[in-house]
């Protein structure tokens, strides 16, 4: 399943910790937005890591599942669109 993850983390240290984890499994498509394909076990790891890292009263993380057809209908404008397009080349959709 493909996911989009966006975050708004108040603290620099917590933000770096979350970004490091996201970069291991996902592709950054904007400053605070990542996308990636992974299975349920990685999703569970991600949810546990988010719960461990963030401060719920100060931070927010949004995880959105996407089907392949919705991802293929995406539109990208302006700076950063190349990153989103490169992602399509790096991973094959089955």
C-alpha cells in the first residue's frame, strides 16, 4: 500500500528523529511530506515510532493511505515536482 505522511513537529530534535526514520522507508516529496510503499508491519513500526517520538500536545503527524490509481492521478505544480516524479521511476507499482 502507498502512504503519504506529513508532519508538523515543534521541536527540532524530535523532527530530526522522525525525518531520519521516514527517510529510511519513504521518499520526501516536500519539506514535511513523504510518500512510500510499505506493508502492514512497516506501518505498525512507523506508528510505534511516531508515538514514541512526538509530543501529542505540540506535534502532529498525518498518515494517508492511497490506492495506486489515486497516486497516478496526482497533480504536481512548482518547485519539488521533480522529486515526486523521480519517485515513480525508483519504485515499480505492481
